[in-house]
C-alpha cells in the first residue's frame, strides 16, 4: 500500500529489493518504487526464499533476474551491479534455484 492506493506486486516482477532509511525500495525493469516496510519484514514475510537471496545487508536479489556474478558483485538483467558480501549463500541459493527450475 502506498499513499491512498494499493499496488499488486508479483515476486517475479521484482529485480531486487534495497534497504533505504525508512522504506524498502523495489527495483523493477520499469523503475523503482519505495514502500514503507522494514527490510527484515520484507525478507521474512513477503519474498519467497526459493526465489530470492540476500546478498548483502542492504540487498535481496531475485535469482530469476541475475545475469552474472563475480566474487564481489552480482549483475542484474537490467545492468545494475550490486555488491556481493554473502558469496557462499548466494552460490548455494543460485544452484538450488537452477536445479529446481529444471524439474
């Protein structure tokens, strides 16, 4: 819910979520929108763990929209490059996601 309007957000449409002061920013292919939810609330209650992975204390990425990664960064399909601080967890989540997608 934002202002006086509600927006339906489907998990597959989110590229990544970003912690920002008093709100969480959702990045989509067509722009960015802020919502007044805590980052931890978003992570724990709204983003399916099979589809999303926390790669940094301020970023949760949608594994469907990752195009590349290195030891320190994750590149999203829209070209955004994000810092990677949880490499082991990310690799495990990405591997599980890829194999689950094949079933």
